[in-house]
C-alpha cells in the first residue's frame, strides 16, 4: 500500500513537471512567433489640449483592445507634429514634416492630411490606395458609402479611395454676448451682413468683426460672395478664375469694411476673443468645445456664416496610409476601423467640436443627445451641411494658399498696393500651375 502511494506521488510530481515544461514551451513559442506591430501615427493634436487628450485616449483604448493582424498585436504610437505655441498652426508643421519624411524615406505609417496634400503625395507614389480594403471590408465599405456627399468626394482621387475622411470642421462666427446678445445670420447674404455690421458698429462704437490678414479670410469671403470655384477646367488646363479681377474686388471690399470701422484687422483674432476684446470672430466649429471648457470663459454664441448666396468652407483632414509594409497596412486599416466606429467617432466629435462625416453619425442617438443640449451648435450644423465647399482638387492649392497669405499680409500689414500685389500673386499662381503641368504653357502676366 505504501509502495502504491509512493508511485502515485511520484506520478503526480512527474505530471506537474510535464505541465510546467509544456507551459514554458508554449510561452517560448508565443514569444518567438507573436510580435508587436508598431504603427507610427502623425497627428496635429497637442497632448495638453482637449483634442490631444481625446486622440490619446482613443489610441490607448485601441492598444488595450489587443487587436491582432496575422497573429501579431498592433500597437499604435501617436506622434504630435506641431509647435508648442498655443496659437500656431500645427498643420503647417505636419505638412513640412511629411514632405521632409518623403524625401528622406522616413514617413509614418499613418497620418492626417488635407486633400490637396494627398494629391501631391499621390503624384510621387507615397499614398496607399485603400480601394482594395474598402471593396473587401464591409465596415469600411459602409462608412465610405454613407459619407455626406462633400466628404465622400474628398476620399476619392481618380476613382480610387486614397484617404478616409475624419476630423472635419466648418467655418462659423463666434460672438461675445457681452457685446452681442444674440446673432442669427441664417438666410442672410453678404450685403445683408454688411448692413448688420453697420448696426453693430453704431451700437458698440467699435469694429464688431475681427479678422486676420491671411488666406482664410480671403478664401471665405470669396466663397460667401462669388459662389464660384477658384479654378475652371478649360481644354484640360486649369484657369485660376479668381485672378486677377475677383481677387482685387474681394480685397478692396475687406479694405472698405476696415475703413468704415466694421472690421478690425488683427494678428490673432482668437486671442483677442479670449481677452474679451473682439465682439465677433471667424473661426472653425472645432473651437466650440475649447470655448465651452474655458475655466475663465465668458458667455458666447455661435452663428452660421451669411451664406444664402454662397458656400461654407470646410476645414479638417483625412486619414492616409503611407506604410509600404503589407502587415502594417493591414494594421493601419484596423486602427482606422476602430476610429470610425460610431461610439468612438461620436466620443471624438462631442469632445472636439468636429462635425459628423456620415449620415449615420448625424442621427446616432448619443450625438443627437449632444446636439439637443447645444441648440446653437445644432442650428449651425443643420444649416451649413447643404452649403459645404471642400478645398479645390488641385494639388498646387497648398502653394496657392501660401501666396494668398503673403498677399494679404503685404496689403494689410505692410500697406502694399493692391494692384501690384494681386499682379504678383497672379504671376506666381500661373507659374506654379505651369511647373506642375496643370497648364501647358507659362506666360508671364507682368
């Protein structure tokens, strides 16, 4: 009996050793064959900002969800590309970094990008065609087909899906209720708006609208007044129809509004607004949540632009895949799918002020509840969605924007002659279109 007990005890010990041995081997095999796929994701959300906290939470949630590709766990590393200056434009930094990375072969796997950047990067084969993934993946396919028309247009280049629309906003007016108790510009055209500015000027005895001497001021004014595109395709060549006469008219109008005391030209209108100095500023809907969360904030309102006879400019970027590694491509697609799922996307929208890209997001219950609690924002959104204007599908547009910014600065800050500056602008635009083979022959306009 004692002998049997001893045999049984030895057998238990042997089985225990075998189990430990098998578990060690399984662990070693797992460590050998299961690797971590690290994705580098460049974005423009400073980690100290509300947007930065939102994107970092989404990245952390994804990393903790143990999503696998071919047996390997995906880990996303978010990298903020932008200045630490709270008033600077991080998108300029991101664009420059992407251009530099393209030259050096040091691009991220995934990034934010404006539509005109995508056109440029596509010319040199940097952007991954996502069409095969969209065609095969039900989730991606449903998202693309459910996009609001303007955003759906932005996803495609030459009938290929090169990007996934994500963080989008629209231009709006914010007003300080210390100066303006209520403002509703719905169904006003620009002439009506000028009359309204005159009323405010008489009441406030100061310029009611603060604007910056930059390309956005020009572009948005142009769209509100002309309801024209910036370019016209004639005989397979691009004609910049906003130059020269339309540009002169727009700039002269802004100058006239300034001389009448209806507009103040300032270096940073948002800073002036936060300082309680500006009655009204032009900005994007993504500022809404920032203003709502200001600890030392004030009572403010939001209004749509006077776009009865014009367009409302869309800002914001799409997601592009830049990795040439097939496994990383698949991993990037999994991360994109995570970001565009309605609960995650809605969390992003509510906490950033960006606007929905799809019809389904618009009617998603959690988002509808948010809109009901923010009726001013809801009214602006519902009015603006039928009047959206994306950036021109011209890959020279980024260069044109820079030239416009330089022109506006020279005229309003250096008091340069309008005719001379617009002539120089026209020449530069024609030159860059020629350099990029968007027109066949360059002819100086000087």
